[in-house]
């Protein structure tokens, strides 16, 4: 991932990290594919929380797409979709 884009991704994630950390979780970037799919790993309590799929879609993906509209999709590599 190019440095400027990665910086924008991290800045967008930083805007929601306090909410994740309040519940004992966090998120880290795994990769950005050539198709502009951002793959993330939910860590801490977020990795096992039954609400993590909703957190990813409603919180993380919304924040990323708002700040970086060229990203087409956000996926978690370690979350089973219910």
C-alpha cells in the first residue's frame, strides 16, 4: 500500500479507535488489495465479540469510506460473518 494512502487509512482508523479501545479491542491493517479492498484484523475483545461484524460494517467501514472513498470494501480477516 502506498505510504500516503496508508497514512489516510490509519488516520481514519484513529478516529474510531477510542470506541474500540473502550471495549478492550482494536483494529490493524492487514492489506489493501489491488481491487481497493481493505483487509483488517480485529484484535483484543473485538476478535471474539458477537457484535464485531456489525462494528466492522457500521463503524469501521463507514469511517474508512467517508474519509477514503476510493476504497471499495472493508473486510475483517478474522471475523466469521453470522
